[in-house]
């Protein structure tokens, strides 16, 4: 890749434009290797990434997106909400879940435990973890998808802790 992480951090901040540029460079790198690729944002979370079409070598993807992934992690940590904004975002997740009847989930925005939260969500939705075929319980599927989309929408609440964990 043409630019390393240092190229994005020299001025002390990573802008949205620089984040986009990092992913566009990953796209160009993949295309130079003959891989059909499109850099774009996820419609649910707004997170940047590269969609790949056709056959490809995972090593190519990893090499071409290494800098982009590092820039993304730094951007997320840098732009994560703090204080009142973080509490407001945490309440937004809970409000979003309440729309499908998932209520009473304990959520500590300082130390969010996504695994525990999702276990509680699954229990409230009545999803039997041994059930292999989601198609047997379509009412659970739709509600679970809403819960997942709520988390996608508010990823900044969870990601910094995951990224900074030892």
C-alpha cells in the first residue's frame, strides 16, 4: 500500500475523509491484484469496508486492507463518544431494543459486555441456543435482526472497549 498508518496520524487526528481514502486505497490495491472490489460504507453501521466479488485469496485482502483496518480502529477510538454523549448513546441502544420488547438489559457504558448483553437478549427472545435452524422460529429471527441492527447503529459504544482491551 502506498500510505502507511503514519500518513494518517501525522496531524494528530484522522478525519472522515482520510478514513474513506484509506479504504479507497485498499480497493485500488485489490483491483491491482485482479480482484473485483468496492470500498463503501455499511448501510446499517456506517462503517467503511471493502466488498469483494469473485474468487480471491484471503492473504490479498489482509495485505491490502491492513492499513485501512488500523486507520479504522484509530478513527473509532478517536471519535468514540464520552461522558453524557456516551450515556445518551447507551440509552439509544436500550430504546431501540425496547421497540421489539427487549427490556431490562443491564448496560454499563463504561464497560459494555456485549456477550452478556446478547445472552440476555437471546433469553428474552426465547431463542433456544441448541436450535440449529433459525427458520423454525421466524418471529425470533426478525426481532433478533432488529436487535443486531440496533447494535450496528451504535457500534461506537462497544468498539473502543474491544479495541483497547489488552
